[in-house]
């Protein structure tokens, strides 16, 4: 049976293991992620027999969400429990306690499903992560979906390029522009700071920023547009700012981050359009 939008926010029982702390706006992220993962895996199962899900900042699989807090499943376990599971899952997190909790939860929920776990900095371990993805061939067609959910601008573009440039891979990426970028912009502008260079994969970004700033463009819009151009350079279809989801605080309406979707195939955008259509209408739903 097809899930309703509300069903992608799944309450979880307290199992005594660690849970992330997430603001109520996490609802928007988890519902969209869950809906897309299901559409992707079910919609492509007949043409792509090997579908792989990657979660580069997986966390422990549970989060305390909202006020009063509810314990909910987060992205890796939402993807793990879609009706037509992926052929393989790759979960990565820098925190070993998160991976330990996630491993125990996943083994209970889907004990027969192939899951690989990587502990450490995804930027440093990208070659190891890539080696876990089954190779694509004429007899084994491999399609990948990668969720990137950092709290900061600590995902290097070289990592995205390494994973996606030569593979069939859709990305849903959290761009922490209203939090990290906006708060630390003065620091990132310092000549010796390399954070934006690594984030965009562009050593000449400061000259481009000078032009944008002269035109009255904000740092947030500059970075979002520059990121979309960088993805287009890898063969992804053009994604405008209007196609990105702006996630804001519920109290003072302050921008937190963009959820940016990227695919090389129009079918991915058709699925994402359906997610946008149905999830937006349902975000006020609670448990």
C-alpha cells in the first residue's frame, strides 16, 4: 500500500540508544527524504535492478524532534524501510556512537538487508565509500541515491564529484547557508580561509563573489547559485533557487538551510516534483 505523506514521519519507541536532537523543522527534511526514497526505489526497480542508497551524515537513526519532543526515525531508517528496499545501503558518520546505534537499529529492522557502515570523515574516506558501491555494467545496472545532511559547510565538493561525476546518482543535499555560511561569512572571507573553496570546489570563488556583491546579491543566494552551477558542471540538470526548498524556523521565519535536489535525468525531477506537491500540503500534520 502506498504511504500517505504523514506516514513518512514515523514515531519510534525509546530503545535506550542515542538519538539526535533536531528542531521541529526537521519534519520537512524527513518527509521529503522518505517520499523521494520510496518513489526512487519503487519507480526504478524494473529498469535498475541494483539500487543503492547512501547517507553521508547518517546520524544514529533516531531523533528527538519538536516541542514537546517526539522520537522519530531519521533518514537512514526511513530509507531502509521503504516498501521496495534498495539492493544495498551505505551509512556514514564521523561519530562511532551514532554508527553503533544505527547498526543495532538497522539489524533489528532489516536483518537480511545488505548494509555497509563507514566511520569517519566522509571527505577523507570518499574512496572507501565509492569502493562500496557496486560497479555498473551492462549486466548489472546500478542507480544510486545519495542524501547529504551536514550541519555545516563541511562537505567538500571534491567528495560530491568523486561519487557522482561518473555514476548514475541522484543527490539530495542540505546546504547549511542560513546557519553556518551566514553566521561565519566574515571568517570565510579571510584570505587564508579555504572553507568556501572546498565547499564549491572553486579556487576563484572570491572574484565571483566580488561581482555578485557589487550587484547586491546576498552571500546565501550567491552560494546556492554557485553550488547549482558546480553540479551542472558534473552533468546534472540545471537547478534554480526556486527549485530548492527553503527551510526556515517556525517562530521568526529565519532561513536555516536549502534542500537542493540534483539529478542527471528528468525522471528524477519528475519524482522530486511529486514530492514537492504532496509534502508541502501535508507539513502541518503531526502524529
